[in-house]
C-alpha cells in the first residue's frame, strides 16, 4: 500500500475522502497578504532600491585594499578605452570620459554585483553612431552628435529605470545566450572593420556603411595607406605581443603570475603613452598651414566637465530617435544583465536583475546632465575588475578618481594621442567579443537551431547593420521558443526492468522509457505495455498552444494499433463518414489488420513533467476521450500519474476525469452553445471494475488509524506514480476481458 505515516499535527497525508485540490479562496488569499499589511512590503521595496545600505556598515580595511587595487587598475584601462569608444560613437573623446565617470560613480549606490564596471562599451558606441547618423540624415545640420547622444541616454535610461522599478526584468530571459553572442560577434566584426581604415590612415569612403562595403573599400584603399599606419600597426602589434608574452611568462613562472597579470593589464596605457610621446616628437614642429599634422592626432580635449547642463529634450529628436529606441534599450538590458549574471555565477553570489536595471537606468538618466552618452556593463573591464580582486562596488569610486585626474590634469597630453593608436586599442579590445570557434561548435552540439540563430545574427549584422542583427536574433529566438512550446516532445512509453547487480534480485524495479530508439541503451529490450493500453508522457506544460499534440498522438496511435469497435462490413457506403477511406464496393481495406488488433482499453498519462494546464487543453483532452471511445466502441479508461499541482487536479476533475463518472457529451468550453448538452442529464460511467492498485483502492479502506492513502479515494483514476497507474490500467483491463 502506497501510504504515508502521520507524525502528529505536521503531517503531509491527505485526510480520507478530502479533495486535494486548492480552493479559489486560498488562491486569492496568497495575493492579498501584501494588501493586509502594506507597510512591510513597501519598506522592504524602498530599502531594496539601495543595496549599499545593507553592506556599507560592514565595510572594513580588508575590503578596502582589494577595492583600491581593482578600482585604480580599471581606471587606468578605462581612460584610453573611454576616449576610444567615443571615437566609435563619432563623438569628441571627452564624452567617453564623461560617460565613464558617471557610470562608475553612480553604479556603486545601486549595484548588486561587485564585479560589473559600467561605462562606454563598443557595441553601444556603434549603435549610438548609427542613431546619430539616422537623425542627421533626417534633420541635416539641425542637431549635433553630442546633443543627440545625450537625449538618447536620457530616454533609454528612463525606459530601463521604469522596467526595473516595475520589476519587469524577467523579460530579458526571453533572449537566449546564442542570440546575444551572435549580435555581439557581428557588432565586433563591424567595429573592427570600421577601425582598420583609421589604423592605416585610409580615407575617402564612409566607414559607417554596412560592414561588407567597408571591408571591400578598405581593401581597395590599401594603396592609399598613410604614415598613420606606423603608429597604428605598431601599437596593435605591441598590444598583442605584451599580452601573449605575459600569458607565457605567467605559465612559465606561476609564482609571479600576479605580477605578469598587472603588467598585461597596463599594456593599453603603456602603448598609448609611448605612441603619444612618439607622435609629439615627430609632429610638434610639422604643423601645416591648414593646421593639420603629418599624422592624425586627437587635438584639443576640453579640461574638466565643460558640458554639464540640463539636457535639452527636443521633440523632433525624440521623434527621430523613437524608431531606434528598442535596439538601444535591448543592448543596455542584455549586455549588462548577461555580464552581471555571469560574474555572479562565477564568483558565488546572486544578482537582482531588476535592481541592476534600476542601476543602469539611474546612471544614464543622471549621465545626461553631464553630457554622457549611453553606458552599460563592459565585458573586458568587468573581467579585469574581478581578476584584480575587487571586494565591493566601492571600487568604482577609485576608478572615478582616475578619470577626474585625467580630465583635469592630462588633457594637454591627450592633444598628441595619434588616432591610429586609438584604433589599435579599439581593435585589440573588441576582438575578444568575437565568439571563439569552440564555443560556436558547442552551440551546434547542444542545439543546431540555436547555432542557426547565432549565424543569422552575425550575417545580418555584417551585411546590413547592428539594428537588423539584434531584431533578427530576438525574433528568431522568440519563434524558436514558440515552436518548442507548440511542438513539445512527447513519448509513448514501454517498460524496462532494471536491477542493481550489487544487491541481487531483490533490487529489481520497473522503469518506463520511450519506445523509440535513440533515447536509451540500444541493447536494452523495452517491453511494450499490455495490448490495448497506451502510456504517454508529455514533456511540457499542457496548455492551449500544444493541446493538439495529445489528441494527434493518442488518436493516431489508437487507429494504427487497436481494433475499431464497430464492424464496418455491414455498414452501407452511404452511411459511411465522408472522410473515412474505403473501397468503391464499401469494403474496408484494413479489415484483416483490424481483426487482428487488440481493443483499446486504457490510456495512461504521465503528468510528472506538466506544471500548468488550462481550459483549452482540458477541453482538448475531453475531445480526445470522445474520439477514442467513438473508435473503440466502448468506454476507455483514462489514468493519470504524478499530478503535482492541486490546480491540475482541480482542472481535470472539472473536465470529468479522475472519478470514472462523467456526462457523455460534456463540454468544458463549447464554442457553439447550441450544441451543448445538459450535463445534469444522463451520466456515463466507466464499467471496468476498479481493483486495489497500491495508491488507490476504490473498495479498500485502511483499518490502521496511523495511515492514509496519499491520493484521495474520491479520484481513483489519479495515481501517485506511473507504476501504480499502469498496474491499475492492466488489472482493470484483465478483469474486463475476463
């Protein structure tokens, strides 16, 4: 007897004859708790907006050392990167420093991740450049790039802030990792292609055109390479040489691995300093009458925060930017959440996606006052921050100090930075965003369809633009999700007896595996169920998009493997259904095969993988029962195993399942009311005798006051597990045949 022992008041046993389904009052009561005592939830919500309140009182000098090292290290990398990414966004370099300062300063107040570094990033910078170009084409000469970028930062920040405050961060989960990887790879290729002309000093064509055109024009322009290549190529070679050398020596001398790590980290700053010094020595006395130098240099970078003011929100710009807001918002959401989740998983803490959205929303909204353009989490700087031993988000304050020093003390030196050197820094940083071949192969091994999504995102981004690449990947991912929901996996099951050789014959047990090959050891012989019984497992929630799967699978199996109840040999051709295949003389082409088939007796459904059910699916199950009984010519038992939710129990009982008694023409959700029969009329009863089957015993009542059956005896066709359900179906079928 499958039962459960009572242990005082805290028992999980269901009292005898008590329905296990949840009541409507209990359901709505779970939502009303917060309304009865609103002060507590509101207080917790407000405190959750500022996570720094929870950990700042415990701050100590042990954390300070790690934060100081990590903050300064990231700052030394962020200064050249920030100016470089501003170049990608077609903005003056100081705007990259503004975005960097606001990002690292504001984020520490709202962060739930200690590792993430917010600031300018390559993909967002490329998107900003495309949006600026879009607005300038629509309103030529009316708005400047920084003004457009500031409005974009304010608008996107406000939207993301609203999503976070409304706790809608779960929307990000609809976009899978291959889609993110796809448009990141395509964007990285586009950025690298757009920076190669600057690296080589090649001019004369639009570097913001589709990537494939930029590549073609760059190859055509190689004969026009200028002296800038001496700085650009030298810087790029040095960056990779230092990186590979540090990786080699850290493996060769593991005791000094941390020293080599920091040397590698500082390679960007070191190369920029050397190239700047070389550019100054070469060009200081060679300014032409037109004000230009032999090589392109950065020139004037305003000292301090020269653009702090209230952002001017222009209606025309908002209207032009409106069509571009979805792609910019998606990038802010995806890149940051993907980074924060990854580092939380690696370093053993949990981030709050909604709070992270609030953080970047506030950062960009406030950043618009400082003239910043949209900023989000950076892959490379976050990894650097984590490897440097960061302990808390306070490290961002030390990074902000480095940026302040750069803005107020180093702007004169920034004048001589060669643009070829900045292009080298960009290419070196962005190349790491390209998905490596082994990871692409993993996409293919895990899910070929997701690999196709990744490839489509890359190709569309390269041959059109990043906006189309993102929309393609997101749309393809949603289509794949719908396909998986509407076409779930389901299996007809058979039995296998397994044995633990170490324990002998007493360890034998029955398990159910799919009948089709390829899902288990091919040497194992799977025994089909008893004739006339079908066992089916649905591997997805049973809801309206996929309710047709049950009907199609079960009816097709019944018509192909069981006997038709009505003998069609004596039925006139004029009385045959119009859609039933038969010969011109009225004979049944399947008569011989039908005579050798067993009758359909029972259907056993494994609900262990089903967590949701709805009205449409229950009605579909009712229709399936009717169609099977029409085929069989008699009542067919429906047994259900492993119903985990009380709402599923309640829904099935409402559909007439579980008890063995239901109206013959019961309609749960009739589309045509005129055809709805009165359910209070005749009642259809399953005529098979119910016998004791372990968890349900319709004629058995426990005499032991310490035990109760797990499943209510009011629903004898609901079973605690699949073994009990199959045993009940087989025994009832045997008794019926006898």
